[in-house]
């Protein structure tokens, strides 16, 4: 969670500093990526995409663990990341709903 927080914070601080310095209002992600080119070079899109992907993965893992903890509490069990029940609950809370959304929208 700390790594996800650091990535999200770095993205926000970097973007805000860039936008404030140039006095530009940003309405779209593509515009934000273009503004980062002077700071990080032509690979700004790849860096921006990687940071967004890592932030998303961090959020997914956090929500899965939170959901599994809630399910464990509902069933009167302790949450243990090594326990098969806890792993299954994490899977049910994070990956399966995301997969269904991807399949249904695709």
C-alpha cells in the first residue's frame, strides 16, 4: 500500500507542479501526458501508463484484501493471507468482478 501511495502521490505532485508552472488547466489525460514530455522526455507516455497501471494494481490488491477481511469477519474467521479461504475471498472480491466487467463491456 505504501508503494501505491508513493506512486499516486508522485504522479499528482509532478503533474500539479508542471501544470501550475505553465498555468495550464488540464481536461484530458492525453493533455497531461504531453505536458510531462519536457520533464521526462519522449518516454512520458510509457512512464505515465506504467504509473497508472501500478496504481491500479495496488488499488486492486488493497480492495481484495479489504473484501477478504470483511468476509472473514462475517464468517467469524481470522484473515490469514496463507489460508486457502482467505485467498479465495480475495479472488472473489477483486479479480472476478473486474474480469466480469471486462468481459461484459468487451
